[in-house]
C-alpha cells in the first residue's frame, strides 16, 4: 500500500516563519539593488555638476587670460587711452560674470543629488505594509512582494 499523505490545510508555525525569513531575504536583496541604482544615478548627477564647475574654471583661467589681455588692449587703444586700469577692470568684470554663471549652473546641478534615496524609502514603506498585511492574514508575503 502506498503511503498517502494528506496536505495540512493550515501551515505550521515553522513553515510560516520559514516563509517570512525567505521573504525578508528576497526583500533585502531587492532593496539593496534599488539603493545601488539610486546611488549610481546620484553619482552621475554629481559628476555632471563637477564637470560643469571644472569647465567654468578652465574657461575663466586659460581663455580668460588671453582674451582679457586682448580686450583690455583694444579698449585702451580705442576707447580709454589714458585709463588702462579701467580697461582691465571692464574686461575682468565680463569674465567674472561668465565664470559666475557657469559656477551657478554647476552648483544647481549638484543640488539635484539626493542622498536620501527617495525611491528606496518609498518601496520600503510599501514592503512593510505588504508584509504586515500578509502576516496578519496568515499567509506568505512572497506572492505580494514578488509581483513587482
């Protein structure tokens, strides 16, 4: 006679705890993957901002010196022949405005970087609610969490 095992209609406490632990492991793995992706996106935004700031420094440094002398010489020769200092002041102010604008754009781009990982926090809240609902109903939360 073959052994016939009847399925237990109510899962045992051990199987419920095992299911909860398996669900928790899956959940942690998914949240770590999400956090990694969000950190990578934030790093990309920060990198763009840093590149803009380096561009501002480069423009103001290298090109500014050559063009500054040229423009100051032109102003001195054609507009203000007796006030060389004013010519250099006008040209310096123009380059300071361009450099300041580039710096401002880079700073605004860096401000877009979120260190709080908002998407991860939101999914963690949803996961906690789903696990709480599944535990209160006495069933495994894996089906709810893995539907994403």
